[in-house]
C-alpha cells in the first residue's frame, strides 16, 4: 500500500491546479526594461579613405596580420590563460544560480525515514521496543505575484551578462597578446638599429683615428667620436632590459612560465597591417560584448525591481501535504500493522507593518537600475570614442609611416655624402656626427611608427568587438530587450 494515499484527498487534486496556475501567473509577468534614450550617429567622424580595400572584423581577426606565430600565441592564451579560466568559472557559477532559482518554481518533496530499537531492563527482564516511521511531505509556495519567476529571469539575465563578460575578456586577452607581441618585436628591431648605429660609430671612429695619426684631425675630434661610440654602446643596455621584460609580460598573458620563454620572430618584417572596414555606429550595440553585458545587467535590475515590488503585495500562499507511516515492527521484522496518517496544510502570510523596509527595498532597486542605465549610456559613448580614436590613429599612422620612410632614406643618403666629404676634408666632424644621429633617430622612429600602426589596427578590431556578434534569440530568451 502506498504510504501517500493522495486519492483519499479530493483537495489534493486542487494542489496541482493551483501550482499550475501559479506558474502560469508568474510566467506572464512582464520584464521589459524601458530603453535608455541615446541618439547614435549615422557614420564615423574618422571615415575610411575612399578606395581603401578594407575588410570587416572577423572572429579570428588576428589572422589578418599574417603571422603564424601570433596565431599560435593567441591559441595558447585562449586555452591556458588564468584570466580566461576565472571568467569561465564565473559563467559556471551563474549557471548554478539559474538552476537554483528555477528550483523555487517547483514543489519541494521531502522524505524522512527513521528507525530505532530500545532495550529496557527491569526485574531481570529485558524488554526491546522497536519503532520506525516514514514521512513524505510536499510543500509549494504559489507564486501569486510572480516574484519567483522574476528572480529566475533575473538570474538568467545575470548569466547572459557573465557570458558576455567572458567574450569581452577573451577579446581583451587576444588584443593584449597581439600588442605585447608587437612590443617584443619592435624592441628587437630597435636593438638591431642600435647595433647598426654602434657599427657606424666604430667605423667612423676608425676614420677619425686614421686622420688623427696623419695630423688631419684634432685630438678633440678623436675624443668626440670616442664618446659617440661609448654612447651608442650604452644605448643597447636599456633596450635589452625592456625586451626581456616585454617577453616576460607576453609569457604571463599566454599563461606560460616566464623563465625560458621566447618567440622566434626577430622583428616586424613580414607582418601585414590590415585595413579594416568599420561597422556602422548603431551596430556596436550587438557587436561589442561589454555593451551586451551592460544591457543584460539592466534586465537583471528590472527583475530585482519586480521581486521587490512583489514583496509589497499581501497574501503569500503556501500549501503543504504530508503522509506519515509508523510501525513498531517496521524496523526489523517487517511492516506488521503500520499506522498511516496524512494531512493537508494551507498557510497565508501577510505583512502588517515593517516600518517602510519593503518600500525602501523597491526604491533602492529602482535607484540601482538608474545607475545601470547611466553606466550603459557611458559605455556606449565610450565605445563610440574608442572606434573613432582607433580609426584616426590607424589612418594618420599610415601617412606618418610613409613620410618617415622617406625621411629615413634621405638621412641615409646624407650620412653617405657626409662621410665622403669628411674623408676629403670638405666637412668637419660635427657635420658627420649630426648626419649619423639623424639616421639613427629616423630609423628608430620608423620602427616605432610601424608598431603604432599595428597597435592601432588591433585597437580598431577591439573597439569594433573583434567580429563578435550577440546571439539575439538567446539574448532575448534570457529576458533582454535591446535598448533604443
């Protein structure tokens, strides 16, 4: 015989109907947040030059730089970075919170089984008493005002926000690896230029020394050129330190041990600087994960307001149904003749006076939502600025690199001519030293300008969302509505 004879209680049939009605009532609760008003521009202030063969941002945007080593480094970072692992755990925690919140939408079923034996000794006689019981209880709080469903939807929105945070962390990590990689390579190029400058200084020192031996140069000229050689040699040391520090920073981003970490590339040669076609400003709302996360938190705030408002309404209805089976012989010798008891409990609860606590919770939730609205607006405005800034640096960096390349060529020509004229005695040592310093500066600036262009391209990809796009069906299912 079942210990829970539900067929004996006609009112128990009403329990299922009431539970279903409560669920339906909660599901009908609207959770649409009013859109934050923000006028987006129709185009960017820094437009792509006419005729530029650009390409849209793709999820694997780093492939556009034509570096197999960069691709491998980013792949390693995405699989082993501690920061990304932390973001993954936060998503898992949010998923657990959603499951926990969803559990409140269903009845709770508890089973309690106890058994025991007791020996009593009196007048030399031992008496054993055995008692056992099995209790089954079902309880359910009918979600009359939809607070449970609102809490569940709020947790779903928070889960969506943590998933978007994960994507934002992933994008930032890939961009950070690329920029750190450029930093290592540009320092290696600058080191190579500094070593070439040292070679030039030593070669010129040999010329000055030979002229000094033949009486064509003064001791002052010899001393000045020796100082130039020493200065060029000393300039190598800080660049070498910066290169090692940049390598260790890159290792940290990739998730590798810094000691012994290295990259194969020796400079920026062979890297491509992609031209990017930016999406329209209005598309940023669905292309940047940080903006999607801010909007998802708005939806979670709306759910919190709904929960706080539901607490203001009276009549919290809870229904409990229980059945208990007891027997003195159940424990060791079988069921025997058990006693069966069942009961139904209906409880109503209403707050009569709380000193304004519940109303204060509503007002606090509404204030928190207004803060999130302003945070969202600020994030959108910041994203618009970031895109235009990155486009501006990318375009002006391209023009500056062309100009700097021409400057480098001219300074190299000037050094050759100055060296010939110094050998012939037409120019003094000061002219030759100025020409050498100008060439070294021009070559160093050209390498740094190339690095600026590469960094600007990464920033453009990052500002545009790195080819990411929100999955709108899943986003709306999480209780979100795009802000207008």
